[in-house]
C-alpha cells in the first residue's frame, strides 16, 4: 500500500506542477483560471488519496475527505468570481470572445 500511495501522491504533485506551469505560461486570465482550477483540484484529491493510502487510519481519511469536499465547494465559487472580475476589468483587452456585453455595464458605469 505504501508504493500505491506514493505513486498516487506523486501523480497529484505532478498535476499541481502542471497547474503552476499553466498559470505562468498561458496568456489570458480565463485560460489561466481553467488550468489552475482543474489541475489543482484533481492534484489535491490525488495527493490526499495518496496520504490516505500511506497512512491507513480513519482520522486521516476523514480529514482528507473534509479537505477535498471543502476545496471542491470553494474552488468553483472562487473561480467564478475571479473570472467575472477578469471580464469586468478587461486586463489588457485579452479576452477573446465577448458574448455577455449586453448583460453588463462597462466598468466605471459609463454608457
């Protein structure tokens, strides 16, 4: 079980590394947001699953489930808020498609 836990935790760490590289390399805020939320969520879950496999105790498993559940609840909400802020502030005008322009006022409340 220790080897399986080590392999799973290593895969989770690699996914978190991929998320960090995506954060640095991708150009626009929404692409960065996608890379960070998807890869880090799965990376955290795999890392904690690896910890549970290495340390097979009930309290470790309960804590891991609580952390993963909390992160899965918080990550979509924070991702949505960051994406909305990126859309509304238009940093550098790098957003590619503007499908929601008729639903929002421009920043600053101008007409």
